[in-house]
C-alpha cells in the first residue's frame, strides 16, 4: 500500500523491516541518503507520544528538496522503542511519519520511504522484546531498503544526530554525517573522546549536511584529475 501526500511526493507505507536476510544485497546500484528522524528532520523532544509534538525543522524541506534535485533517494530510518516500552502505539509512529511527509511534500520535498524499529531487547511488552536486526546501529532497515530499491549501501550516506547513526553507517559501509541538532552537539562535546572512530563529516544541521554531501560529490577525485592531466 502506498501513502500519497500532497503535491506529487510519494512515500511507501511506514513499517518495521522484515527479517529477510536470505536475499543478497545489490552489488551495484545508485546511492541513497538515509536520515534519522527525531533531532535530524524534526525537533528532538524525547518520546513522541502525541502527534502535536512533531515539529519539522524549517530547513528540512530545502535540504531534502536538494537531494531530490540531485536524484538521490531519501529514506528515513528510526528507532521507535517507545512502542516496545508501551509509551505509544505503532499507529502513532505511522501518523507522525505521515505528518512529516505531508509537511515536506507541501514544500516539494519528497521522501522515498520510512522504516522504523519498534523493538527493544528489554522491553516490558513481550511481543516487542527482542534483540533484532533492525534496531540501529544494526543494519536491517538499510539492508531491506537496499533490496527493495536496488541501492548500493557502500556509496550511500547516513545523516543523524546520534553516534548510533554514525555506527549504522560504519556497519553498512556507508559514509556518516553527524549533525549538531537534537542530541548531536551534546554527544559530540561530552562523548567524542570515547568514540573508537569519528564520523566522516560533521554538520550544523540537515541542510548543511546535504550541502557538504553534494559539494563532495561534485568535486572530481584526485585520481580522476590525474588521469585527465595524463590524457592532455
């Protein structure tokens, strides 16, 4: 089933990923940009237990629109353990995702899909208590998106406000961008000395992250430059 927001934007129905690890990942395909939700696209307010707590950052639509114009698929991957903790339902997660998609679509910014993980290994609700493959920094959500859309994860990007998002990028072979919105600034200032590996890029917010990604993709690599010089 497809959810069709206003003004041409389309997203696939928000859902947790299937535990289908048997299908091989695509060896070739286009890159994508994977976005965390809370603290990256919209304000970090803790557990979003009511739809009115969703507030999309004012720069988010421009950032996503730039990725659309660059023909880079934009996919949201988020942990929603509040479901497992009994704080809100999966229906609320879907409603929140749809609200975000509709607000962005009204500004001609398109999201390809939402994926979320409702699990937690010590959840009070038994049906959601599991050590799953989809909870970030595990790569299950990205892998399902790669199979569904034929994406090359190793040439893709992950943007988020938590070191967990950077670890997701490391685990999938993608490039990581840590934004200073949401939890990002606090994590960077207070915890970076304990990180075994720094994120590939740092950015003030989602728009800054997107501009850095697009600028980097526009620049020729040193190897391609040297080949051009030899041809002359």
